[in-house]
C-alpha cells in the first residue's frame, strides 16, 4: 500500500504542477495525472486509456445532461431578469433586522440553478443597497451573500458536485437534494450568525481589507419592469426540485411506484421540465433570438464544466482500478470501524485537494471516488459521506479560486478582505456542514 500511496501523491503533484506552473487547463492536467497513475501502478497503457475513457463516460452518462440543462436554466434565469426579480422581492420581504439573512437566503436559492460567480454578480448591487439601508459596512452583506451562494452551489443539485455525489456513491439523487437543502440551510444560517458576531467583534480592518476601488457600479442594472413576475421567475427553480423529491417520497412510501412517477422524477426529465419552464418564463423579457443566444452562451461555460467534471471522473476511475480506494477503505477499517473517523478522513482529503487545486469540483469528486469503497463497509447512508466530502471542498477556497477574485474585486476588497469574507464564510459553513454530517450519521 505504501508505494501506491506514493504514486497517488506524485500523480496529484503532477496535476498541481501542470495547473499552477505550466498553466494547463485543469482537464488536461487531470488526464496527465491519470495517465501517470495508471502506468506506474502497472495497469498498462491500453487498460489505463480504457479506464480514463470509462471514468469520463460513466460520470457523464449519469450527470452530463442534467448539468447541461441546469446551466441553460441558470443562464435564462439570469438573462431574463428573473434572478434579479427573485432577489429584489425576497430582500424587500425582510425587515431591516433580518435583511442580511434575507440576502443570504436569496443567494442560497439563486445558486441552486445559477453558478456562484453569476449569483454574486447579480447580488452585489443588492448587497450594496442593503448595507446602506441598514447602515452596516459592505463586508457584512458580502459575507452573508458568499455563505448562502457557496453553500447551495456546493451541496444542492443540479450543480456538478452534488450531482456527481449521488452518481459516484450510488444513492438516490432525491436524498442528496433533500439532505443538501436541509443541511445547507441550517449550516448557512448558523454560519451567517457566527460571521456577523465575528465582524461585530472588530475583525475587519478597513485600511488593510479594502482597496477603495469597487467595480460593482459598472454592472448593468436590468430593467425589472421587463422581468417576469416573482411567481413565474421561481417556477423553473422549484419545479425540478419538486419532481425529484416526488420520486424519492414515492419510492420510500409505496411498494410499487407508477412508471409515470419514475419517469417525471428522473433527474434528466426533471431538469428538462425546468429548462422548458425557463424558456416559457423568459419569453416575457427575451425574444426568440435572445433566448437562443442565452442558451448558446450557457453551453460555452457548460463545456468547460463538463470537461473538468468528466476528467475528475477519469482520475477517480484510475484510482479505483489500481485498488487504491479499496486499500484506503481497508486501512480505515483497521484503524477504526467508526463512521465518524471515515467522515473526518473524507473531509480532510477534500479540504487538502481544494487548498491545492482551487477547484471544489475536482476536490470533491476525487475525495468521493476514494471514499466510494469505504462507503460499502460502513453502516451509514452514503449521503453523509457525500456531505463530508462536499463540506471539505467548500471549506478552503482562497486565492487560487476564481470565486475568490470575483467576490473580492467586485466588492472592492484586498486579498486580506477576500480571505475574511470568501474564505472565512466558506470555512464556517464547511465545518458546520461537516458537524451536521456526523450528527446525521449517528442518528439516521
């Protein structure tokens, strides 16, 4: 086992070198790392290539269409003004006392279909307005926005990480959706409270943590008079959630689930209905050509996401083929049969990979693949292993992460300011989510 661990660490080092020094695309670096791992582990050239292809294909077969539909849904929601309509309505519905929590909850809801970066761009003007309204410095609003958006993006399908979790660890996507929402909301709300306490304690240093140059003024404001209504805007977001959960509830309560329910609750079909609803809703604000342009723009970013996610699956398949995952599972079992030890191990694997690689998707997919063999040996639901891996990937975002720079630059914060908002917010919610995973593993 020792030599296999060495090869695993070297392959990760190769991936890091390719990304950080050679500036290669993450997908290319992952494939190179996979090739090295397969060849030095004795799989042979043909088997290594086959496993790389199988790992990519198997993961894409399970989540590729769902991710694609989710990205299009999010883009249409953003371009039509529906996301801003949701944001403005929800924030106005809260009092000044709870405005920061309302902003964080809005970020959570928007980040279910919309990527983190887009959610933050949409909400930063709202955050600025709220900070002036409640007479609190901007970092309060930015921090709660980060917490809400990052949590949903990491724990709630249809974003790539939680979708991959259900596929890799072989459990119902509805369970991931339900647990992700419940754990995510609880962790996010508590994290917001702790974050506000920390800031109230004088943690922020205006001179060091702010640059004085914010660029949110340059963000175009969407004419909300053209946007769909709040009810119409939120339908494409909640429709897939309802359909997926319908299948999960029926499977848990019925001996024989009707074929129709199995069909409409399938994640691909559920996301397809969500996309179709988004097309209909966005017709209020967008012409046919604009909707087509929006979908095309979504697919540009979707291609990169799918390539990196699939390449993460390839690396995971190589790890599995070498027997590395089974060895780790055996090692954990020999050390302790406690599920808590396994969850802590999963959390730290994902956290270390996130620190090194910057990509939460690659960190969580790799950690979940390593833990997939461990899952079968433990008497707990695999969803808690998924939450542990996802929490670890959420907990350590910093300067090698694009989300860090989007959050810091748009807010006018320095690197230290970014660390005190983006990194601190993610760390708080990551640790809290991990705590809930351990509690869930012990109770359920």
